[in-house]
C-alpha cells in the first residue's frame, strides 16, 4: 500500500464533527445557554434536506434552504431524512455539512428512516454526536427560551410500554417550568401527501395532547402542510388540540398532494422552504418561508392553557 500525506475519509469525517463540552441537562441532552428572558425568539424547522446525488452540494436545494436560516434564528430543528440516499457519514460530510452544516451549532436533530438505512444510523449519530441526544436512542428534551422542546424517534418502538413512551410520560410529568411545548419527529401522524398519515407515533401524539403540548413538527412527506389544533383521532379541538405541521421541504425532491385531510388548513408542494416559528411566553406565530424569501403561510396562536 502506498503511503500518502492526504487525510483519510475517516479523518475528514471526524474533522467536521462538532465536539460539545460535557454537561447539559439531567437527561444528557446537549448543553444550551438560554438567553435572558427575551420577549420572543425565532427558530426554524425542516426535514428531508440534503439530496446531492452526483451534483456538488452548492448546487443542491439544501444550499438554497440553508440561506433562509439567519443569525437571528436561535435554533434549527431538523426533522429527519437529513441526508440521502442512506444517511451514510460520507453524505453528511459531502452534502449536508457544506450546506446546513454552516449553522450546525444551532441544530437539534431528529432521525428519519433514511438515516436507518445505514445500520444503527451510524452516520447520523457520528456526525451529530451528543446533539442527537444520549445513548444513541434518538430522543431527548430540553428547555429553551421559556419553552419545552421534545425530539423523538419514529424509527423505534413508541407505543405504551415502550422505553420511548415511558420516558416521554415521565418527561412531560416533570416539565413544569416551561409555558409551552413543541415536539418533533420524522413520520407525520397527519399528512395529505404521498405517504399519508402514519400510525407509528399516534400514541405519542395522544400522550402529548392530553398533557397539553402545543405544536408537533414532522417531515417524511416532501410537502408543507399545516393543520388546525386536533386530537390524535383527528377530532378538531381548538381549546386543547395540537397544531401539527409537516415540513418535508428542506431540499429533497417534492411530492404530490393527495386527498386533503380534515382540519388541513394550508398545503404547498411546489416550494422548498423552512418553517419559522416565533416563540413567546404563552403563544407563537408561524411563517412558511420559501426559497427566495416569500412567505406563503403565516398566522399566530396562543398556547394551550
């Protein structure tokens, strides 16, 4: 074998991995520095992001959606299928890192099904490290700017009695300081897109709803869709329902829309973009911002009491 001074792929991969200091919350989530009681803070969210194929990363749609994330956005929630086609570490290094990796320190990720096409989602957990939560289980929580954030894993068991469900029940019971709650994971419980509504996280949705959570964010269907507040059975509930968003518009090829579900209030399958949430004590507003900067959907609501 020839000797070479060039770094190996493994070395290059490790070079892009951000190392966090030890510590953080009691759950082992990455440490966060909460700003001093802002009147409002903005976060962005999108899933189904880095799809480069044979093209360079700078030519991908992920490069365009990355430009929508500003220095004023405090966090970026990635909603799974972070890279394509199989979530390999090389895809993170060569496609995701040159685009959304520009603000990696802001990212709080959730895994998608494409990450698990690499055994044990090795590429995902290696790239994000402790940002992906403790023990490579794919779920974790944290408090930020007066809100409680929960990131879950729709690729593992989530029904009553499962480790994830039991953990979530305990987490919700212990979370008393935050005024509002947002949860995210990959596969949507409600969607009018190609994949449609999926049952995997329905019990989780029910648990969140009965506990008073406010927002659920998902990807998987490569569309944008917003629902009115509802329960896990699809019943409209403006007083105590969860407002669900599908934001699979981070850069992967877009999908067709199918039959519109009850309580679906807005749908778009022709634009890549991000959801920007402005969070305040007791309420929030939203904007779906398309590549180029146009706001296609917006509104505001109070949190559940």
